[in-house]
């Protein structure tokens, strides 16, 4: 676990049908198979899956962000999206009852907001090329996008202190206005980073005992029924806001930054390495799916991220 082994996660041994039907059990079975095989480097695939699974649950228990590597990210997305699909409908019924509203309104509130960010890396490298000051380049980016940071902070504060879905909707409308203003400020030649801003469902440790068993998330929503309505409303509104970018488009951008990177830092990207990275990530996406919507894990300032 501590040697940072990462194998080729798009492996032919994984059965696609079983993976899509129940990814947690399929990946668990394959992990044991890989580690027990003891031949042809199979243990690296097993350790990669095992680390992804353990870090996912550890980050949720410790309430700190988990930042998966590029190879682990599609697997991580597959597992958490399975949990969301499994519990979503029943959880929405429980939440709708707690707020005295309809399931349709809860679904409407859960629609992700589109996010189009400026090409931050290109802007940073351009500033660094012109001024040669890393700190000034970072400060310049922060100053340019202070309104977006402030609006995201206001949204989270409203969710933390609000008590109704109406208050949450009003805060999201303000966020949408800020996101739209940011998009209109993009220049005609800017390659915007596309993504989403939303709140996601993940199994929360410490809420109920079943939350300790992510291999069987079906009963999670049922246990919420035993919680008071006030608790359910508070939990629902206070889920952290998260943004997720489509990394495949960001990998495409790396090739365009080659000259800018060399002029700013003296370092040069090897086009063959960039293409190999894009190919590996693409294979993982083909097998596991997913290129956005990271699960929400509340951050804790005193502890660093799991990566």
C-alpha cells in the first residue's frame, strides 16, 4: 500500500456486465483475484483497486477531501455513482417528506449547475512568462476570480444556516448568475474548462451503522426514516458544494501548453508522454465510465487530503 503501485486499471480480466450491475462486489472480487494470482504483475492492479476503496472510505470517515490519481479516478467515480444510483430514489422520497414537498421538486433542486472556468493554467503560465514571479501569478488569478470564490462561499454559508429548500434555491440562483458572468467574460479564443457544481449523495459514516458497509448500500435510505425530520432537513441542506471538471478536455489542453510552459519555466512536455497519458485515461473511461461529478466529502482544515 505504501509503495504507490498503480497498475493498468483497464484490465481484460474484469467482466463488464458484472462491473456495471454491482461494481463494488465486482471490483472487490477482482481485487482478491489480482492479489492472490501472484504472477505477471497482477498484484499491482489489486493494490490499485484496494487503495482506491480504502482511501474513499477513510476520507469519508475522516471528513477530508480525497483526490484520486488520474488512473484511480474513474474507478472511484464508478463506486460512488453506484451508491448514488442505488439510494437516490428512496432518499429523495425521505427528503421530500421531511420538507413537505414533492420528489419532483427535490430532483429539480439536485440538477447540477454548469461550470465554465477560464483556462487557469494558461493564464498562470502567461503571467509567469511575462513577470517571472510565481506568487504574483497566483495572486493575479485569485484577484480575477474573487467574485466566483465569494459566491461559492456565500452559497455554502446559506446552506449551512438555512432551513428551507427555497433559501437554497435563491442561493443557487445567485451562484448561477456569477457562473454566467464568468462565462461571458471569457475571450473568444479561451478554451474554457467545462464541469459542474452540485451537491452529491454519499454514504456518511457515523450516521447509521449500515453506513459502515458500503458493499450493501440498499438499506441506507431506510435507516434515514428513523431520523427526525429536522435532522434530515439539516443533513440535506448542509451537504458540501463541490465542483468537478471534465478531465479529458483538460488533458487535450496539455498539448497546447507545450510552448507556453517552455517559455515560462524552461521545461518542456514530451508529446509522447502526454499522448500516453490521454490513452491510458481514455481506456479507463471506456471500461469504468465517468469523467466528472466527484462525490462530496466535507473538508477538514486541520488535515491534508488523501491522494
